[in-house]
C-alpha cells in the first residue's frame, strides 16, 4: 500500500472510505501532524495502490491493516476509520494485538443491507436484493454512478467545488475493484464484532447524512463497550471535509484523552 507518514509524536492512523484514497485526509493530516505522527495508507485496489493478488474483500483490508501496523511496529495507535475504513478497522481490531488506544468511527454503520432484523442500513430501504443491481451499475457505468454517489455524500449546502473534486477523484478508481469491495461490504454484519472491541470508540455522525440514518451510528456507539457518539451539524457523510475545524478538534481531543499515560511520544515504550 502507498502511504503518507507525517509529523512526530503519538501515532494516528487514518483509513479512508470506499473508492477514495488517502488524499481525502490531506488537510486533516496536516493539522494532526502538528502534534502527532500521522499515517494514512491508501487501501489496495484504490487509486495510488496496487491491487495485489489477494481477494478484494473487507477481510483482506483488515489483514492489510494488521500487517501495516506490525511492519511499522506501531503501538498506542489512535485509528480513524471513515465509512468503509471503519468496517475494515472493526475487522482488523482482533488482529492488532493490543496496538489500539482509541478508535474513531466517521459515518459508518455495522451493516449496509436492511432486512427484518435491521432497519438502519443504507438509507432508502437498501436491501440484499439491491446489491446485484449496484454491482452491475458500477461495472457498466462507473462515471455515471460516481456522479450520483458523490453528490449524496455531502450535506445539501456543500460547495460545488468540493463535490466536483470528490467526483473527479473517485472516478479514477477501477470499477471492477470497487464492485468487488462493494459486494464484500454488503455481505458484512459487524454487530456482534462491535461488542468485542475494548478500545474506547468515538462515533461521529453527520447530522445531514443521507447515506446512513441516525440509528446506524447510534447502534455502533451503544454496542461498543466503551462507545460514545457525537453528531456534527452541517455535515453529511464526510464530516472531516464539510466541518473540518470542528472535526479536527473532536478527533484530536478524543485521541489525546484515550492514550495510555505510560507510553512516550512516538508510540514506543
């Protein structure tokens, strides 16, 4: 995986969402890097990183996260997962051997598809029967799909410049890879996994999100043993770009408060 490594101090790991890349964290990384070592990889199969030979699944991304942290000998890690990045982080948590000091979840629910047992999946009543149609749309007309999806990621009053930039960046993703990752995401159910994650977990929900309903992130915060939630007004599915100053302050304060005092700056004992 390609990755950026900025700053020095306590370790923060930023994990991006589906069809994006680590450049979506450029401004947040710069702010956090004033007092932290900030690592932001681009997941395999996404713009800037190779696909490799392993299956393009959430489970593979979880293995990649664990191997990344082990290879760099990262400890006392405050990890932020945005959207798909959060799902991969939940799956990686048991593999991280106590490396996590905190988890920040940005706009993600434990399950995409709605059914009789789950009413807080993707908005609009998205169900298991819709997954095949989504995958077909992605493969057949990726630019058109991105144009629709990118607009829905943001609150109603988001700037056209931000939306256009997001659309352009996501359009560079390879549709076959994105279809594979979407299928894997839609097959996940992380509700039980959340109850076994012992690290403090902050869930950030965009008050104006039309991707996930309020109940999705509320469930995550309640299911995690040490979970809490903040709702950011004026934000949709991308709070770190829509309300950057408020988002930075919340994340930095939570990461700082969650760190074990017996570890020194730099993440090594």
